C-alpha cells in the first residue's frame, strides 16, 4: 500500500555551512521541494542537522544566490547573488546580501559597480562580513551594511575567512603584500579587519599555498600547499599545514606520498583543534579505486582519523568518488559534527 506523496529531484546541492553548535546547516541548491523555485535557479536553503525543518530562505524569479555563511545563533545568513532581491539589485550585479534565516529582512551589503563580489563569510557573532571580488581583492563590510571597503588593493587576493569575533581574517594572495615573496607565488596571510597587523604566515616564498581557513578563535590557520616548512616534506608533495598565531609555529598535519591526494582544501574547527578534509590517499587501509574519504586530524599533527565507513560506490549507486570534492567539508566549534 505504498503511496507516493511527493517526488523531488534534489540537484546542485553545494556550498554547505554549519552553525558553531552544529544544529543548523545552510546550503545552495536548484531543487524545488515546495514549488517556490520553478525556474530552477540556485537558492539558499536551511535545514536542521537532524534532517528536519527544510526551508527555502531566498526566493527570486531569476538569477542565482550562492555561497551562504551563517552566524553562530543560526539567525543571520549572508550570500552572494545576481538576482534583483527586494528591488535592491536592478542591474543584476553579483553582490553580497544578508537575510534573516526565516527569509525576511534581505539587505544588499556591497555596492561595487562593474565588479562581481563573491563568497562572503560572516563572523560567528554576526558583526563583520569578509569577501573577495574580481579582480581578486579582499573586502570587508559590517553586517548592517556600513563600513564597506577593500583591505587589499592588488589583483590576486582571495579565499578569505574570518574569526568568530570579526577581528582577524586569513586569505591567500599572489600580490607580494609584505614584500618578501617577489616571484608571484601564492602565499597565506592574516590581517585584522581594520586593515592592521598584516602578516605572511606561510614560510616558503618559492612555493604556492592555497585555501586558508582561520579558526573561530583566530589563533590557528589551516592551508594547503607543497612547501617543507618543518623538514618533513622534502619531496614537496601537496600537504595540509597549520599555523599557530600564539606560538608562531607551523605544523604539517598530513604526510601523503602522492599516492592519491594527501588532502584537499580543509576546514578547521572553531576551537582550532581539528582539521577536517577529504583525501584519496590510502591512509589506514587500501583504497584501490582512489575514492575520496572524509578525515579529521589534530591541528598540531597526529594520526588521521577516517570518519565513517569506507564507501565502495558513489551515492545513488554506481562507481565513483563517494564525496563531492569541489567543496570543503564544514565543521562545528569542536570538530564533532561535520
């Protein structure tokens, strides 16, 4: 006596973010579970971490809304969009918006005409939003829409993240911002959101470093690259590293040998103690198909712990990678919910 009550194709689910307590998740998707997304555009959704309470947060007749980020209390979401939300974007530029989690109070935060502004990250306390634009520059704006300005003026700074108090950011840049990486390699930097305290935290000016993320405490930064800062990566394989701002110490947290990927761009828990990442290296057991599995490792180094059972097929059946590796896994404050 099975009766189908609803048929839904959920596609394009990506760019997840999670609250610090791990109870609410936001993401973008082209799905149409309520009949309120008939054009199949990218919209922002939220759901509780137990799988209940699915809500479509944005609703635009055309255009896409992407890359959500959420505050610790789960009530405020920022994202970028090229839709004319609430009549605030008639030129359909890609700009940063904020919205309440119930879908009310949408507000445009950035106003850079002729440039698209993307991938906002809001501090957990809801005070500050960081982002980058094209050409790649790092910008900041208060969550109430005031104080909009750029923190970098070059053309190769991106991948910004912000700590929980809105005080420190981390980002990557090939702009030689401190004058000690003149050959154009991509380096990792930290800076206060008021524009002071610029510091290069990656140590090898001749190697490339990518995709940093700062912990909620502002004390640790994880990044991806092929340097050998502590003498344990002499072959310059791609590895994950962390930098501790309180001790000025760098740690190598993966030790892959280029059998598969030792790690992909990672997230760091809010307390700075855990690094969460995807990898296809056979860390703990054979991985003949080269599938990507989910791991976590202490931010100061140690054994990599695989999360969950090793999948042998892709979701929905068939073969292939069991995880979508285009997007970082996102973790809560303590690295216990991902």
